[in-house]
C-alpha cells in the first residue's frame, strides 16, 4: 500500500464527523490514458544532500525572469534535522541557501509550503511551527515571513506575523500564500478557531492579521497542503481537506465582501474524490479545476472540474498503475484548456512496489498522457504543484529520492 504522503503531516489529520450541507450534482467520468508521443526530456537540476543545506522540499517553486528557482525545504539547515531552509537553484543547477530557519519563539520552523515573489524580488511564505508558543501549540503556532534581498547576495528575514492559535486565531499554516495588488497576503491554517477546524486569514504588508473565516465543519475543515486562488475581482477560492456533508472535504469561495459559499461537497466513495489538496486552476468561464488525494473508482484520487453553477465532473480517475496515484499537488491550466499535474506515486519505475510518481497532461478532451515517470535517482514522491515557463518547460520538486534520498529540483522539457 502506498504511503499517503509525509507521515509527520498525515498523522496530524483527524477527520471530523460528517455534517449536513447541500450536495451538488456529481458526474462520474473516466479518462483514456496514453503515453507521450515524443518523450519529454528530464533534467535533474539539483539533488539535496545533507545539512547545512536543506532536506525534503514539499512546496511549489517560484521563478524569476533570469530563470532562477526559489523554494523551501521542510528540514535541514542549522542543526540536527533542522527547521528548514529557503533556497535558490540557478538554471544551471547551482544551489544557494538563502536562509536557515532557527525555530523557537523568534523565528519560524518547518516551511511546508512554497514561496511567492513580488516585483521587487521579495519572497513570502509560511512555516507550520515556530513563533508564539501557547497552550494551543507548544512548538509555536506558525508564522508568515518575508525575505528581502540585499547587497552582496545577503537576504534578510522579517517575521510578518506569528499565529497564536486558540479560539480566536489560526495555527499550523500548512498552505502557501497569494498576494493582492495592495501587497496583502492571504492563506489558510489547518487548525485554530472556535471549532479548531482552521481559518482563512489576511496579513497586511505591515503585519496586521485579520481572520476572514473560521471553518466550523459543515463548510469544510482542516485545509492542508493547499493554496488559495484569487480571481481578477479579488474573490478567493480554496479546498478544505475534510468536513462538509460527507466529511470528505469541500470546495469553497470567499468573495471580496466576506461572503463564504460552499461550491461543492466531495462525496468520496467510487464516484467522487475525497481529501482535496493542492492548488486550483480557473478557466475564462469561471470553472474551477483541481485534484483529490483519495477516493474515485480505484481509491487513488481524481482530477475534477466544478462549473460556475456547482456541477462537478470527474475528469480522470487514477488507476494506480502507470498513470499515477495520489495527486497531492493540484493542477495548472494552459491556454488550450489542457491540465497538468503530478502524482505522489505510480508510474513505470519501481519504488517500494508502488512507483516513484508521475507528471501528467490531461487534455481538454479527457485523455491523460503520462509525460514522465520518475526513477528513484530523479526524485520520488512529488507533492508540489508544477510551474511552467513561456517555452512550455515544467519545473518542480520531489520530496525524497535523488542522490541522497533527500529530494530533488527538476526540469521537464516537452
């Protein structure tokens, strides 16, 4: 049986009891599977080794105009297993550690999500632990941070906000951030709030936090390893890992006026997905796309679409073989309506009997093409979303595998 992701995180999940909510129409769909007509070229850009460098990247990458990649590692850095790092990998594969987290009450620890980058080159992210300690979180409730580039390649970290947990604030921000035109940051926490089901928050560029929504269970619970999507009108969309009518997670909208709407309750079983993770995509019609970690016809996860009026279509059921298993990372969308993503397991290479993971394309007609099956030396267990440059090249990370089994940064050229 394939592991369901990094065990330190999955063991923290406690699914709440199912709560009553409106169920939307589910349309069951099966997709054809094909191999790429021309095999894409895989390039191993960097393989993580040992501290004082980083270990085990999980989150999405950011990319600058020069082709440099920026990301985080959950572990590694200053001591023993370490509190994690922020790194840069050049287009030629040279790695530089930009910052090592110290943990404790003065800094964050364990950055699980990726980074976003502003026009000035500043980087923003979250750590799931560190910062303020309380009865809610003795290792610290997590932070929002900013890294500012300086002269001579130096970087300065600023902790913008420390979560306090309890009934009035979030704790454990496992997700990434989005940023509006005014510089405000938005994200989610896995726990905290009056029901301890997590929050949606806003942090201003001066570090003032506002809780925009407390999850109560019937509307979703415990958003996990995900990021919000912001449309052109500043409305926010996201997924909650559990909760909803069946306890299997929800898709929701929080509009700019603060109105929260459940767009879809995932039903689980064989006809729908469960435990949605990762990033969302939206097309020009306002339809949303994403993936769930589990359930579907083979209990290996699905790719889904939910229309503006709330109708869900299952676009692909992962079968547990060459097409991949357990899509943690969500999807990205191209101008022709094709979706791209990666899976934690599956593929053609043997990794403890369940495959090292895949990169896939799902066409607008519903045909899934495996673009790449990971071999152990290339990386294993990709959990991050993909990014794509103007030439169509894909970039991502693998959580483990590589030269020292500590994860990799890679490029895939179509």
